[in-house]
C-alpha cells in the first residue's frame, strides 16, 4: 500500500490581489499548494502571518503553482471565491 506523506510543515501563499484599501487577498495552503483557503488581511498582518508561518510564496511561474493549477484545471470544481465574486460583479 502506497503511503502519501502529507507534510504539514510546508506552507504556501499566493497573492491574488492587493486591494486599494490596503488589504491583501491571498490563498494559504498547508501541505499541498492545491489545497488552500482564501484569506484577506491588512498588508502588515499579511507580512507577519507569512513570516510566522515560514511560507513559500507562489506565483504564476512557480513549479509548485503550475503543478497545482494543472491538477485542478480539468475538473468542474476548479473555481475560487475570488473568481466567482468577480464574475458576479461583471454581470
């Protein structure tokens, strides 16, 4: 039986948007970058949060981000709250 080692010490952040009001909208993941929650914090709190959690920052060119994106692109469940909110506001 193959055992999958889920490493909870690996933590990831991907910034989605820097808001005009100084808030940072971002995705935070533990263990695997494709399993994340969307969060919103003031810029200073975001910096403190990232430092305290020793995060790896992902961007569009990061190999981990590309792998995470490829793993969910083919599913009907690949959406985010950020995308849904932007889609709804454009109607």
